[in-house]
């Protein structure tokens, strides 16, 4: 059975009081400056000051974890210690684990439900139908009309292991030439980007499985309004929103030039209309396909998704609550860097009793 286990991450009492709040605040500040977040953060310190604080607290936690201090023997020798090296990656692992589910939950709050399970476990997901009972006209002498029942659905989702391998010069990190906080943040962003593609791919491929009334092959104001209205009505009145990349949303405009008058300032400021025909438009962040030769976009700009965020989420993502770092020895490479592989399991699937629609815009 699926369990939310965000509180399973265990640090020392000092880390719970100092490192974790500082790390979460740093992550929120970093995302606010470089991406976007609705969360608040401490504005009394700069991002650089917070990064230095996280690095200091993290190395203090590593020393407590392995019960070894580098004060006497120095950082150069300490970085070859296998116990200290294990402690370094163990702390980075936990820093990733403690914030990753919340980041994914915030970024995809309109369409995705995040569940965490113990490593190696599965999530049992229950879906409830969103349709209502049919009400019939009935004669006074009849007790019943057609009997109706609503059935819940059930599906098991098992996280699949994913791995990212990096190279780390532990000595440079220990002496402050490279940042532990920045390294952990980049691991988080890389994993979150891959999870985002899985979530959006599940939405995109659903176009082929939609019935005729829940998909449109091209954009027109009438088709847009019809699909938005149908999704809202089919979900018991839960208002639908339209989601897509900014390049997809920028094509959602009135066809009548007279109706376009007055929209220019808003359109140019945001890049798309925030509302069209009483349906809110919400942008999905574009991603880069890092395997491409020339920074191709990873998210298809040809689709608009109509969903009711207030109802059941359409996509389920199940994440292992614990990652696993496996690092090489200090001298396994020709230089003094270590290969370190971060293993994290997750799985995504379109599992919901809610209705949604998909429109192609190109």
C-alpha cells in the first residue's frame, strides 16, 4: 500500500535543527532566482551566503556521521579515506531525498500526484470515478429505475531504478573550490527534469486513447471552448484549465482581429493570454533533451491539455523514499576524481478517474 514517508530521512539532532532548514531555504531561494516557486524564503541572506552555510553544516554532519575530523591530518589525506568518502555521498544522497518529492509535487500540482514508498516496494493506487449517477423520470407506482453502482479502480505501480553517474573531485569540494550544495542541487534538477518528461509523456500519449469528444485535432476558439466546457461538465463541475508550453499557449488567440484589440500589452508581457474564453491558461516549463546534438526541446509544443486540478490528479508518480549513492575508490581513475552514481527509483502512469481533454494546436 502506498505510504507518504517524507519523514523517514534521519539526520543528527543538530542537522535537523540547522542543516535541513538551511538546505530547504537554499533550495527554495535557488529555484526562485533561477526558475520559479511559490514558496517563501529568508530574504535576509544572499544565495551565496546560504550556499556557504549549507556547505559548512553539511561537512559538520559528515564528520559526525563517520566520527572522523580532518582538523589534524588535512583535507588532502582525508579525501582518500573510504569511510569519509562514503559519508560525503551519504549526506548528499539524503539532501536530495529530503526535498525531491516536494519539488516534483509543486511543479506539477495541477496534474500529478506524488507518492513515496520504501525502496523496493510498490504503491497500490485507488481511483474513484468522477461521473455522477443518472437521474430518471419515474412513475409514482414504481419503486426503482435502472440500478447503478460506482466502482473504484486499483493499480499497482512499482518504481523503476534510474541512475545518473557524475565525477566529483572530493578534495576540491572539501577545500571550497567546488560546492557541495551546488552539486546536490544539480543532481536534484537533473532527476526532476527526467521525472517531468515522464509525466508529460504520459499526458501526451493519452491523445491516442481519448474518445472523439475529448480530443481536438486543431485549434479554433469554438473547439477550445467546447473541450474546456466538456471536461468541466464531465468532472462534475470542477473547473478545467488549459496547460501547455509557452510556445503552445501563445497560439491561443481570438481569430477576429477586433477581439485582439487591447490584448497586446498582456500578451507581450506574459508571452500568452492568462485567460482565454474564461479558461485559465497555465504554462508548462519547457525542458532540453540533453541527449540531442543541439539542445532540442524535450516537451512537445503541439499539445494543450485540459484538466480539472481540483479533482483527482491525472498522473501518478511513485518515488522511492531513499536513493542510493555508489562511489568508486579514490584512485580508480587516472586522476583524483571519483565516479559516483546516484540511483533513484520512480515510475509514472496515467491513473485517474477524472476526465481530461487534449488538443493539437499545430
